[in-house]
């Protein structure tokens, strides 16, 4: 056997061994990376949390809603608007029927839901309502309802006028824009202007999964008006609920995966400046404002792992967090309600009104309680 042949065989084996070593290192590195990501995701999802029950007094389920009320907002006269039946990829839903908007008068001795009819050239068969906001026009008192809608998985904003005498919504217009690509919640600041949160940077569902897996802080807040559309705040891990302060100087945005609420100051050019970030110890969803005190009431997911799994035998719980004196040096964060899923599953909003609070869920029931 020639020396040249032996050298070639040795070289070939060495190259093969080198490639195998590189491949082995790559596999190990990938395994370590995936392991680290899974540990991180379980941490940010608060998968270790188990709740003890902390109930509010005189709670009862509102009859007629079985498929969730993801967002709720209440106007000054006690009329609550409820967004129901949202369907989102990867989350449970209990009906293929289109979503609806209901009202509930909290001043009634026995509040009952009532569906709003929709008038005008609007496709109700694909209605998939998500976040909502109400704007009252100071000029004529007209009430406008802004609704995040996801027909066939898309993202757009619907504007309706509330016709009280007919208990109906009159369709005004649909707003679509490339910056409104994964809209979650909205707060109206004019008859056609609003701030809205994108809960993902990507609109493709596979890329959304990658984005969550890598915990990329790429979510943002959009300002929209007929004259301008722009990103006014970014850097959120998962931007979700949004609301406006009583004096209209500040926006509050929930950053779900950071377990926090971010306070943003509104500048004259509509760009937002970060003021502070408040830890709430839970996965904060929608934010509602107490008109009397300015306190924030937040529907939360105490365990995101259970929320995503949606196991009926081990259901996700519900939690309501309140933030008092949010602009002080030491805001007070308190848990005002918690349940392990035996009463309501996957709370997403808590809307206060006088001595009552209405707690909505993503895909379950609605609970009305007295405040302590």
C-alpha cells in the first residue's frame, strides 16, 4: 500500500472527524439554545404560578355570554360595551359564529346583556371583534365605538356610531394600514383618530411564533389620524392593552411578557415619551380607568403557560390587579381578585364603574362583582 494512498485515507478520515466534531458542537449549541429559550419562556409565562382564591363580594355570572368578552368599556351613564367571540390562532374558542357587541346597563337593578344590531354596508359574517374604545364628541354628544376587527385573520379598525334610540351601531368606515398589521387594543382620541397597540412585529403566524420564542422587543404603539400615521413608541415585548389618563396627558400600555404597565407621556407632536414602568407581577392584558379616582384596573393572566394550553382539566386562572397613585413615586399595586379557573377562565379585562366591576375573559364568561 503506497504512502500517498495512506495519507489520503488519513486526510479523508480527519476531514470527516472534523465535520462530525463541528456538527456535534452545532447540535449541542442548538440544544443548549433551545433549552435556554424554553426556560426563559416558562419564566416569562409565569408557568410556576398557582393562585389562591381572592374573591370580591357579591359576584355573579352574567347570563347569555359563554364565549368570552375580551374587552369591555363603560361610558359615563353606566352603559357597558362588551366585545365578544374573538377567535385567535392557537387559542381556544367555543363557537364558529361571528362575534358580537353587547351592552349591559350597570344602573339596572338586574343588568342583562343586549346585542347591538349593526346598520350599514358591513360584513357581519366575518366580524371578529377584539379591543374596543368609545369616543364621545364634545361638539354634538355623538358616541363612536372603535373596534379592532380580525376578519379572516386580518387586522383593521371599524368605526361605528352608537344610535341609542335604536340600540344599534351605524357603520361609519373601515381603517386599514400597513402599520396596523397585528392590532390588539385601541384608545380613541377623536372621531377618526386613535392610538393602537401591535402585539407582534410580524403578521405571518409562523413568524409570530418565532418572535415569541425569541422574545423580541419589537412591538409598538401606532398613532392614526386622517392626516398622519406613525409609530410613536416601540420596544415592547408584547404590547397589549392601552388606555388614556383622565387628563389625557398620559397613555398606559401593558407589556405582557414584562409583567408591567408602561406610562407614556403624550407630546405635542403625538410622539410618546416613556415616564416609568410598573411591575404588576402578572401577564397584564386590557387596562381600564376608574373615572373617579384615576386608578388603573387590569385584567391579567396569572399563568400564561396554562392560558396557551387551554386545558379544561387544568384551566387557566383569572386575576385582577389595581394600580393606585400611578404618577406618584411609589404607586400601589394590589391584587383585588383571583380565581384558579373554577369560576371564570382567562380574564382579560376588569372595568370599574362606581361600586361595581365587570370582569371579562378571552373565551369564557363574564363576572359582575361589587367592589370592596
